[in-house]
């Protein structure tokens, strides 16, 4: 019928007729294909493997939900890893106020400020492995600078910071905070560039300064930067793997494990032959991350709706 | 190095003569792919020398050698063997082979072991056997024992102990002189396994130790507790260096070099770094781990390193010839000599290097290891049990009071792992 109604349509090819609808998908196609191949499909494969007992080499044996029952029904290593993850999540968030503070400090026009900025940003540029190594020397018992400093206050940490199960996780988080604070700082610095000087001027005329200026005028304008800082910090905390592998290797006696490290240990490390169990841990970690990501996506969606 | 090359050239000539008859004239050809984990400087030179010599013997054979990081290989071997497998790989003896044997990734080489040539390797056959078949060949092994500072012992008027009582008395004297008896670094866990191997096998014998490794004894058994009680005597004395959980074994050596600790329980590979750090053979000496329970035959840790043929190997003929080559008496003499690996040859017809420690080790293993040969905690126990176990051992060394809890955890792991 369309043919009869508009004879010109027949002369145009199918692509020409649908160009506007199809073209975006064509451009998206490579991205979608690779995202599916390397992210989406492996997620479902992990679900699948987590129902099997498999050493990564031989036959898979179906065990149903046995791995999950064991994980959630009193696997102490899992509990330790889980609570360490929670510690990471909350303490890592200190990077956000820390980054904001340094950004405010550096957001001024002084001679050589670029140099100071780059020095503060430096830890984010160097590899996490290097940061981990530097901190583990810093924490060395007896010879390490940290031990000498706290030693002058009469504090002696038995086994050194990383050798004592009560302090090791906090020691690693502190090391992780160093580059993460730098990251948040750079996010806030760019955010501060976008702060509207007229609003600041207006607030100043109205007599706002100090805390009030920061809280009611500057921070609301930094909201996008804060949002991004939250997202990268939470995700960074949940995938904290490098620091642990370099600084303590999960020890002493497994007290610094987090879920991602535990997963690696069970399935891929020197003595790890439990692909199914590792996959089950990965699935649990996936849902924890999904919880946060959903929350962020939802709040982003809500904000966009509110803006309209 | 020059000596080694000369020695191996001589070995080569002899090996040609020895295996010439075997290969009855027809030359090997095609590609031979080898992945080796001999990545430390001296072993790397040995491996490259082996390939060069073997290549010279078989000019039509194109040998491709990949040397990968020794620790990295422990996790890479799975992928290497399952996708596009090479012909020959390095690995370790005993239970450590199990996952690859069970998955059918190592080739059964029992036919090689049936050859006359392999009679000279009889002493290591047991370590290469699983399910009644042999799955590879050894190329070197080394003793474990207590390496100590002879000058400190002389200063305190101590002699090499042979019983547990003497060991403890010595240790008390060392502690009283303001030193620690033993240095150790347990950050990577396995070093604690050596102490457990020795105290357990000296307390209850080799058979009990292997039963425990095979999951036939409960970890909460009173005999296991007795082992830990013996170990605890040393811990409570303050025999071990402090903060060992933050150190690797390499980082624990300076205590011995500087004389803050008098001894270390370690494999013969510790000698090279200690010599490099400046200890002379007059300062450093070796003794066998002392008897604990009277009448228990001494078992020794002597880990064996091995070559295997992947079941997906393309050039099986050349691979088998290479295995014959590395185990032949002359090659064994050459690669285990003091200026090469500095360890013990697996072939009974090979000669042992004139190194002091290699000789003492050879003598100990030949004449005074009637209990049996252990491969080491992480090679005798299945992977999962070893990893849980070593973590528990480290915790025990730092918090001996947690023992009951640790043993309950290990028992839980045992019931799950052995089925």
C-alpha cells in the first residue's frame, strides 16, 4: 500500500528509508558486541559455573546450590572477607572529604600552584603495586618509618602494622586512600573550575563566608563531582585487589582477605582449584556491586527527571 | 659457567654414545616445544645449556624454549597444558602432580621407566608414581635440614644436636646469649610447612605423616596435638625471630648473616644467597634435624623437581628422547654440579659435586633417611589442604593459643577435601 501511496519510496533502498533509526545501532554494534562477549556473557557463565564442582581442568560435577549454602552457612573465610569489604567501603569514602579539602586548598592562584597540584596528583599516576610496596616498607616492623614514629609515642604494634591481624586491613586501606584521595581531588578541582563566580559574588554580598559559603553555595554546585567521586570510590573499594596482593597476600592468616581476593585464591591462585566455589564468591560480589550501582543509576535517573 | 659448558660438552659426547644405540640411527626432526620454570639465574643457564646441547645432538630438531617465571608458572601451567600444549614442561613430584594427572594433561611415561636406562633412577620412582604409573622424570632434588652459624655455636661451646633435648638445650643457650635460635619468614606461608614436616615425622614417623597427608588421620587427633605441643616448646622459649609473618624467607636471611639468629631450617637453595651475603663455609654448617621420639626412623624432606610430557604433545618421540637425555648420568653430573644447580643428581651413576653441603646432604639422604623421603608439605598434601594447612601453621606460630580452633578448621577442611 505504501508503494502505491508514495512511488518514490520504491526507488530508495531499505537502508535509506530507515537510516535515522538504524545508524545509531550500527555505530553501537561493535561496542555492544564486545561488551556482550567480554562482560555480559561471562557474568552468566560465572552463574553457571557456580553450580558446579570443577577444578578448571577435568569434568564438571553438578552440585546445585551447595556452594552458596556453604558460603552463606558459616564459611569463616567468607565472613572475614565480607566484613573486610565493608570496612573498605566505609573507610575508603574518607577519600571524598579528603580530596575536597585538598582541592579547596589548592584552588587558588599562587606562584607554582601547578607544581603543587601535580605533586598531590602524583600517587594516582603511579602504579598501585608501587604504592603498595612503598607503604609496606613504610610499615616494616622495627626499621619502617611508621614504626619509628609511633614508637616515639610508646606505641608498639606486635608484628608490625601488616603483621598484626588487628591492624593489617586498616594499614592497607590507608595505603589505598593515598591515591584515591588524589583522584577525588582532581575531580573536585575540575568541579571547582565550573563554580559560577557570580553566585559566589552574590553570596558574598549577602554576607556568606567560611563554612556557610562552602555548605550552601559551593557544595551544591559540586554535586556532579561528588557523585562521580562516590561512584569511583565505592567501585574502587570493592575491587581492592592489588594492594592486598602486594602488601600482605591476604595474610596474616587470611585476616586481610576481601571477596575479590578470596575469589582469586580459591579458583586461580597456586593452590586454588575450586572454580565453582570461586564463581559463587564472584556472584555474591556481583550482587553487592549491583546493589550500589542500581542505587546510583536510580539516583541519577531521579536527578535527570527532576531537572526536566 | 665455563666449567659447566665444558662439562656438559663432555656429557654431550658421552650421552650421544649412550643413547645412540637407543635411537638406532634415525635422527629426530620437527619442532620440540619446551616450557621451563627454571627462571632464576643459575637454573636458567642450566636449562639453556641443556637445550643447546640437545639441539647440537639433533641438528634437524628445532627446539623452542620458553622460560617463564618460577612462581608465575604455578598458576600458568593449567592454561599452558590445556590450550595448545607444549611437548615438555617443568613441574614437581608427588601429590602436586595429581590435578594434571587426573585431568589427563600429563602423558603416562611408564614405558620410559621400563627401560634399562631408568634403573639408575629407582630411588625417585616412587615420587613420580601415581595410580601405579609414572608421569614424568626427575632432574634434581635437594636436602632440607638445619643450616647454622658454626662460629656462634663454637663461641657458646655448643655442638650439633642429635636429640630434641639437646636441640632445646642448645637453643636455650643461644637465647641466653641474646640471640634467637631460628630465623624464618612466613609471609608466603610455605616455610612453616618445613617445620611441621620435620616435627611431625620425627614425633610419629613417616607413615603417620603420609597418612595425615592422605587425609586418613583427623587433624584433631591427639597425635597431631602432640606434634604441635613439641613445636610449641620452641615457640614458648622464644626460639623464632619476631615478626616473621611480615617477612619472606629471603628477608629473614639477614638475621642469620648478622648473627641475630643462629640457624634456619631450609632447603639447600638457601646456601647460595647466604654465601653471597658473605658467610664463609667456616661460618656456615649443616646438621640433620634431630630425633624427637626415640626409635622413629628419620624421614627427610627432599623435594624433587621434574620434567613432564604434555598429553597433547606433538613431538612425543623427541620429548621422550629429551627426558632420557636430562636423566642420563653425565648430564645429571653436569647440571647438578656446584657451579650449576648445586643440588643432588637423580641418577645413581652420576657423581655428586664436591660442594660441602651437597655432600653432607647426599650422605644424609643415602645413609640416614631410613624413614622415607617426603616431598614437602605443599607437594605431599593436596593443594587445598596444603593452602589451608599452611595458613593454620602460620597462625599457630604467632598465636599458639589458637591451636584448638585452627585444628578444628583444618579438620573441617579435611572432611570436605578428601572424598
